[in-house]
């Protein structure tokens, strides 16, 4: 069976979901985003893509800070709510218990198992989106999600998004150790 060119404009990928936090006009606001990823490791940089029209962008640009908050799969409803409603119309500061780290302007969500505090270092403008690159200032993980000082992804059970198809998923089973399983592979053509 051969490959067929599909109607998809983007590959149907499974992506982690986050709520990006920023203070807008002095109030915490949160936007659901699945288009985020690590950009570099020294210093540790994270990038996220947000449509230019999104309300949260104003706060990121104003304060030069933002947070990345990782929800569990059980938080799909509240996460989706934050993606469906603009902070310009709904006060999302009332949705969560909010805390701040050393930057004081990157609101983080206490109920989320992982919070990443970032200072904005660069904004790249594309046709439809702002791509924000932030230097990670701190990573906060709720103690109950740590096993031997390492995050336990199974108990965190992060919310995942099937991009291109619009479905939410949860984390499946462990498959293999990265940077190890490939050592066992033997190409057929050598």
C-alpha cells in the first residue's frame, strides 16, 4: 500500500496542552495553547505560538513575562474553557488559585502540576501569530508528582491535543528510554 497525499494542511500530531499565563491590565489571564516547545537548552528557552488577536499577548508584551502551566487530563474542561473565552470578555483571574514566582508578573496556576516561569527575550511576528521565546526562570512541580526527585508523567497524566483533528487525549503507556533504544537497532542495509 502506498502513501497518499491528504487534505490535511498540518500533520495530525499529538501535542501537550498548556495554559499560558500573563497579567493583562493588572489581572491574571490564561490562554490554552498546544503550539509550544523547547527552543534551546543553555539557557533553557521555551517558545509558544499565539494568534496575534489573543488577549494574553498584550500582557506578555507589556510585562515581558509569561508562564506555561501544564494541566492534567482531568483538567480538560477548564483548559478548554480558557481557550474558548477571551480574557477581554471573561475574567479568568477568578477561575484558578494563582501564585507568582520571582518575576512577580507571570501568573501561575496552583492547581496545575507543572508551572514554568519565563521572561520574554524575543518576539517573532508571522502573518497570523506572535511566536514568543522566553527564558525559563523557574520550573515548579507539585511534590505529589515527584518520585525520587523526578516528575512522574504517569501520575501527572498531561492533557494532550490531536492537532489537525481537534481531539483531547491523555498519556499512554511507557515505550522505551530515549537515547538508549536506538542503540539496539541494526539497519537492514549496512
